[in-house]
C-alpha cells in the first residue's frame, strides 16, 4: 500500500515538473510565431526563407512540447522504454543548454559563432535579457531545475517499475468471467449421451424381443 502511494506521488510530481518544460516550449512557439508575423510584414512577401533565429526558436519550442508529451505518457504508463527515452531526451537538452552557457561565459566573441540575423530580433532578445537579467535568470533556473528533477524522477520510477497490484487485480477480474464457462462445460459433460451407446442399446432390445417371440 505504501509503495503504491509513493509511486503515485512520484508520478504526480513528474507530471508537474514536466509541465514547466511544456510551458517553456509553448512560450518559445508563441514567440516564434510572433517573429514570423513581424518578419512577413517587414518583407511584404511569404516566399522568402525564414531567418535561422526564428527557425531555431520554433524547432526548440516544438521539441520541448514533444518532450513534455512523452514525459506525461511515460509517467502515466510507467513503461521502462518510455521512461528511458524521456530521460535521454531531457539529458540531451541539458547538454545543449550547458554547451551554450559555457560558450557565452568562456568565449568573449561568442556572438561571432552565430550567423547574422537580418530580422534584428536576436539583438532585441539580448537587450531584453540584459534589461531583465534577474527575471530571466530565475526563469532559466526554474526550467533547468525542472529538467534535472524530471530526469531524477524518471530514473526512480523506472527502478520501481509498474505497480504489481495491477496484474493481480486484472487476474481477479477475469475469474468470474471464466467460472460460468466452466460450469456450462461441466453441465454439458454430465448430461451428454454417446449416440453410439444408444444405438447399441436399441439393437440389443430388438434381438431380445425377436428371441422371445420365437
């Protein structure tokens, strides 16, 4: 009983922290759609290629939402393969984020590593982060902490495995459905008569009657 409650609690916490990743992904998607709208208004044509910054933001947002969906499925089913895939995906995101942060802190010319952004939105994002450094820092820490906690909870749930009580409950539910079949079979078996035996009995009666008449 305690094991089932602990497993259920861990599932709920995993879904909760996993939702933080989903909120970050949806925010990135909405920001990308807004940048696409502004870009199309500036150039006045829908045939041009989108800049790298917008595409990168959109792909990351979709990937974050995909991770959130897979995390909810893994937390609900407690499937070992789903939990492992979810752990690997979140770990890859953490490695990518760590690489970007390390490049920004240790490389003074890190801006030269990125292609030129014709939209100017990349510079606007940098200025926004600088002007709201404290808020952006707390948001970043919250997302990274949610990712780290999600990895830990997924590993713990994979080690615990699914609830074994579910299998016992399912077996108990199948027993009443099987009993009527067994009873019907036993009833049919007790009252069944072999047709060969009945024919032999009729032939013996005919022979006895013939001898008695003679």
